[in-house]
């Protein structure tokens, strides 16, 4: 019935991928959105909240909720921006820095599993096409 529906198929795929990533990040007590956001903070310490939201293509309130969860876990800290005291820059804490390599490795392992299941070319082609569709719909 919905074989040709982009919404249905991408949403169904997103649910399946959410499950895969949730298993990968469970040892860190992180949800997939929290883990990807933390990986962004670890890779680019000092970004402002709106910059994180923009880079991840999520709304500011969504970013704030995820950051609140990471702060409650002691993984990030907010500091007032030198440019504008109303904005806050996000920095990883020492416990977050300590898990950086393991968090990245968990992501690598999920991607390896998916590449093996789908084939490396199909995996890469699919990611590229989905990125293209996302860009076109902006």
C-alpha cells in the first residue's frame, strides 16, 4: 500500500535504525540523540547551542532538551559566550572526554554491521541519496 511513499518508508527505516543505535549507546546510558549531540560537542567544544542545533538539523528546543539531559548526567557544561552573554557555549566535561573514543567506536561498529548487512556500496549510496533528499527539501 505504501511501497512508493517516501514518508512511510523513511519513517519505518528511522525506527529500525533508532533501535540499532539505542543498543549501541545503551552501555553509555545515552539515547541516540544524546550520543550524537555529545559526539558533536566532543568534536567541536565551545559551540553555541544554536550552532549545535543548526549543525544537527534539529530545533533549538530539541537541542536544549538533549543538552539538559547531558548536563544532568555530568557530561557537558554550559559557559556564557564571550561574544554575547545571553548565549551559552557547550563544553564536554572530563567524564565525557574519557568516553569519547568508546562512543565513536560504538558508532563505527553499528556502521560496520550495517555495511556488512547491506553491502558497502549500497550503504554509501543510500546515505548519499538520503543526504541529497534532505538538502533538496530544505
